[in-house]
C-alpha cells in the first residue's frame, strides 16, 4: 500500500471499533492517519479471510504491510502542508467502505449498499505539489497527479523512490459528469454516448434482469451481461448461487458468492480449490495459493522458504534472495 492510494482506500473499516478507540466525547469523531491506515488493513484482512483470499486473520495481518517509508513520509508531508489530510472525509470514507466491504462476499449485497458510487474516498488526501515538482508518493501531487519515479527500476517496497509529479492522462468523474474527453466514470456508472450530438455523460445503468445489453449498454448491478460473441449483444442475468448455472465467458461475474468461480467443466458456480487440491483442469485456487503444475500450493508465510520458481510469498512479503526465505521489509523513516 502507499502508491496511488487515492483509489485504494476501498477496504472496510469497523466504525464501532474506531468510535471506541476515539472515546465518547461530544461532537464528531475524526480519525488520525494511524487509525485510518491500521483499521483499513484490519478490515481488509477481515474481508479477505471471509472471501477465502487469506487463510486467517493472524496470517493476513502479518503479511499485509504498507510500503516501509510510506507512513513516515506522509506524516512529514502532512505536517509541512505538502499534503492535506481531511479527517472528516476519512470518516465518511470509512463508513462507506465499512458498508461496501461488509457485504459477505455477495455481489447482490454489495449492489444494495446506498451511495456505493460516492467519490468521497478520493478526497481524503489532497496534494499541493504542482505538476513537474518533486515527490515520493502520488499523495503529494496536486490535481490527482501521479508521482512517477525518476528511476523506474526503483522499488518503493524496499526504499525511497524520488520522482516527479505528472498529470494523469485520465480523470474520474462522478455520475452526471462529462466523459467526452476520455474521462473514467466513477463506480458503476458508464459513459453514455447514445444521444446524437450530445457529449458523453456518466450515467448509472438502467438495463434490468432480462433486458438487452452489450459492451456499451451495461446492466444494473449486480446483474451481468451474458454476451453472444457472434452478435456482440447479450441479456442481463442475475449472478447464480453456489451450484447454480453460470457463464464461463464472464468468469467470476456470473457467480454471486466471491468464494466461487465458474467451473469450465460443469458450468456451475463452484467453490475455489483449497491448498492441496487439484487445479489440473482449469480449476481456480483460493486466493492464498497458486496453481503449481496440477496442485493448489499455499504461498509461503514470513520465515518460510521461497524461491524464484514460486509460489510467491504471501501478501506483500518479499522473498529474500540471500536466505531464500520470505521476509517482511522493516518500517523505514521519512523520505527526504
């Protein structure tokens, strides 16, 4: 975590825990950077464990680490005014993410969350460094710019990587905004260019269950477009429950439960394969394993052996070449 985090605060926060930590004094409770980041990681892990992307909370927390210089640098930049951190926006973002990612790995439950297309999480950090100015992380850059490292071989997961703020070639706009110049529409919205002579506008889908759809006419969430490859048109269908019929052409989208995949042989929504299971015939392994040969092999944890032949270390842990073991990169100081 760290680089491009404006679009990354998409993982749940447990608001009750935050309130307990902050106390019960009168007035709004805003959360400092440490609370925000630590609880993002905590709820990210809760969601990943629930969706079979991590084996358990302890392992997830041990293997999900932010970039070593990120927090210290961001705190320094907030103190100097280079970055503005909005505690009120962070609180609103936390509430939204809590509702979005407490949806029990269900597309239907996720689609039912109010305000799911809100862009409030993009407003937690505001950079003040002008395009062309020096930076270490994209949070520094004004106008939603990106911090591009001067040395593209530099790895932020290991060290400080100085760079330059560059303008984004595309921007994200909310529902109702113009997408006439290639802007990306936020959330579930899409760029509607169907009206002749009218510039593209970001709109929410309206095609319901059984309605016609295409790449240009998406379905209302959580429906998916079951496309005919020959005609380019399709029909909006509801994602299936475990054991139900699905579409292999859209993979996970046709299964409601995030723990499932669409099995190519049975064409039914099937649980992803656990460590030690067979993946020889295109089966999908659970998120904390890799298909090696014909077997789902668990990714090694910190302290366990690793190699360039895989599987890769779990989470954000790196394989140390000198010892051939997975190691957590220690927290570093602020980039100067």
